[in-house]
C-alpha cells in the first residue's frame, strides 16, 4: 500500500500499518545480516543476539497484525501476511542451524563457566522484553495461541525449559491459568504443564463447533452505519478464517454463510444487497463479504464528507459576521422548493447517510 492509499485510512489504522512496516524492515535487516554471515570473520554471539531480537519482533508483529485485522476494511492482504510468516519461521530455522553449526561446543562452554553464567544472566534479563502470546481459556482462541507459542518458544531448542515455563505461565489467564496453577516454574515441570494445556484444549471437533455456533450467533446490525457493519464483518471473517485453518471445506459453504450474513443485516443494507443481484443463482460468500467491505468504506467516506461540509458551512457563516437574524429568517420559511429524499428508503437524507 502506497502513501496515497494510506492517507485515506483512519488515523489509528495508519499508525498500525506504519508500525508493521517498521517491524518488517527490522526483520529484513536481520535477514540481510544472516545472508552475509561469514563464520571465519563474524561472531556467532551476534547471531544469538539477533535471533533473540527476531523472536521479539515476531511477537510484536503478531500483535500489530491482529490489531490491523480488527479494522477489517478489506485493505489487508492475508496471503501476503502468511507468506511473510513463513519467511520469518524459515529465517529462525536458518539462524538456529548456523548457531548450532558454528557455535562453541559443550566442552568449550564447560571450560568457561563464568561466561556461561553471564550468558544465562543476560538471557534472564531479556525475558520481559518479549511480547508473550496470551490465552484466556476460550477454546476458539486456542489454535492461534498455541501456534504462536510453539513458533516463539516451544520449538526453540536453544531456549532452556525453565524459560519456556516462565513464558507459558505468564501468557495464560482465566480458566487456562487454573489448569497449570499447581505447576511451579521449574525446568522439570515445563513439559508436564505444556502437555496438560494441550490435553485440556486440543479438541478439534469442539473447536469447530464453537466457531460454527459463533457464526450462527453473529451480531445483528440494527442501524446501517459503519460501526455496526464493521463489527459483523470482522466477526464473520475471523471465524471463517479459523475454520479454514482447521481444514474445514468452507469453500462449499456459500449457501449458509451468505444466508447467515443476510439474516443479520439491517433492512436498508439487505435491500441494497438484493438490488445488486442480477441472477437467480445463489451468490458466493466472497461476493457478500466484498459488498460489506465496500459499504463500510462508503459509510465512512460519507461520514468524513458530512463533517467537512458542516465545517465549511460554519466557516462561511463566520466569514460574513455570523449574523443570527439571517439564520432565523432562513429557518422561518414554511416550505422548501424541494425535499431531499434517499432513493433507497425515501427518508429525508442523502444516500451516503
């Protein structure tokens, strides 16, 4: 997305997209260092430091991406994000292989216990800087949580189990925290605590049912405005994406997904959708999803335009001295030459409102 397109987005979304761009630039800088790494003249310790920073960037990028998806205005390319995630995971694996291949041996480490102790202290001091993925016990959030936790911590062979246990307990809350409450933060307890969480929440059938129930109970749109449509749009899209990740044949569910969305639309928006149908064939889910994205954008543009018009009108009144008797004379008229009517619902407002 170029700067021209970025300027048309809400301020908070612009900040998030710029932050994501900055994080990706930092990750690409680490990639460039790895590509130019020469074992004979480069320090393995530099690799270790950059690997630690990379895991922190990945966690921060995940949080930022989720915040961007919350806006869900159809501006974000999910395919591009998945490809970038694959790239970062590959980069982590490459760095771990380089460290394992060219790093000091266990014998060398044992010969310098003071250095080993110093490294452990440094690792411990870095613990608070990593943004830990969180899980509150809601089963529909389990898949995204455990995938992120595994990528950052569980599959990291260089990370001691006691540190993994620290991240595990720090990231759970609510009912999930109760599951491993009795496990103290020790190296020996990590695998048992991890397995207990997996045993409790790794239930694919139940997770699928939870997402389907959530779709059936989607929020109802009562007023044709951007805020309510956005809430419905994000709710449906997030659960559909989760079902796709769970290998469900969502591509064959156009009939009931489209019906669910239509049943939760307000009468005006539902009427606009029906006016667009030129065939008696059942429309695809992607069609109504695209329609919602465009309607949300149109409502938001209309809101910004109406605010701009109001400011311009107020400015003209101030320019001519703000004479109050002129304004009163205008509103004292009994009739107008014509009345503005919406072409869809005939109410006295412009169509963008």
